[in-house]
C-alpha cells in the first residue's frame, strides 16, 4: 500500500528500473500510461525529470531533488501506516461507548473484554449513561458508539438492532400481597426523568395507564432508582437482567405476573468508509 500519488509511484518505478518498459511491468501499467504520468509530473513542476541515455533514464538535478522528497515521504509513510494499521495493538487509540446501566453491564462490557485483550492498546471508555442524552453525545462526537432509540437515529448514522431487552414492572418486597390495582391507583411511578416513557408505555400496553397516578418521582441513576423502589417510595420498570439480583435478594418483587415489555436497543455510530479492525470487531461483538 502506498500513500503517494500515482504520478510519484510511476516516477519512483522509472528511477528504480531505469527504463519505462521495466517500470511499467513492475507497477502493472502500459508504457504509455507510465510516460503520461511522468509528463504530467513534469508539466506540474515545470521542469524535466529524466534524461534518456543509452544507459537508460537518468535523473536531472531537479529529478534528484524530487527523489529525495519521495524517499523521505516513503519513510514517513511507513511510520504512519504502522501506526494506523496497528491502532489498538502497536499504538494507543481511545474509543468511547455510551450506554444505559443494564445493557452496559449485561452485554457491552462482557462483549468488549475479549476485544480489549486482542487490542491491548485500545483504550475504551465505558460511559454509563441512564439519561436520554446518549444520541446527543454521539451527534456532538463525545462518544464513538451509543445505545439509543430508533427514533433518535440521524440519517447519516449507521446502526445495528440488538436483541430485545425485556422490562418488568417491579415494586418493593414490602408490598408483597398487595393487589396490583391498589399499587397502580395509590402509588407513584419512579422514572429517570420527564422524557422517560418506559413505565408509562408498559402500563399502556397492559391497559393499566388510566388507573395510574401520572405525577412521578425522578432519579437519573438505575441503582438509585432501584434503591428508592426497594424502600417502598414507588414502583417502576427495570430491565429484567438488572432487576434479577434485587429480586433474588428479596428487595424487589415483580408485578403483573412478571409480564414483559420489550424494547429493541439500537447500537449507533457514524459511518466510516473503512472502519479499523477494532471498530468492526466491537460492532460484531455487541449483540
């Protein structure tokens, strides 16, 4: 692979092989194509680069100056390509993934462990973000990947639909034995913020929304939300995988027979014409 222009590649080949014929064979072009590239260079530089002799094509003083430039460029090119192609292995590269607590814990970090071992210099920042601002971070280039909702996708974004995430309705284990209708009617919902619609959508799906109080408590961290629910302050929906340890520890109970509300998470990023190997590996690994 070379980063030099086609004209300079032809120039270097003629210098190396001394004839246009041999140079053309070496770079798989016709003699006419090589001649045209050399003449194009000479027109651009307004000089003569070669003198044709019986011993072959010899460089003029101007040609020697151009050769020194090409050799210096090739040396820099080698270092640059090594750094680019070895990104994450030979050279350090930073990358950020923004996702909510549940998916970060259950899917993203486990999926990235093997990638981080394969690319020891890939410095991943795992941005745990339970607020509905992840799409804004992606748009402002504050993160490379983000878990967002489908309606937040921009036209220029690339994306991958992940396996659905199941949410269940949960309450404090102190409320065990209470009827669902009693809880819905008399207790408040606890959500992340005003834009968080998951619990409302859950209730709507199961025809419970009309009976519910619409004034809500808010806390923008999943662990604190679970704590408030466990203390009997209100009820909410949690990702089933996240809620399971709290249920196992008898801090929380599921309501509505643990019937789920499915959400399909979207892994989004901005298009890269030729994504680095580590970038493609992350996209493949996160399910």
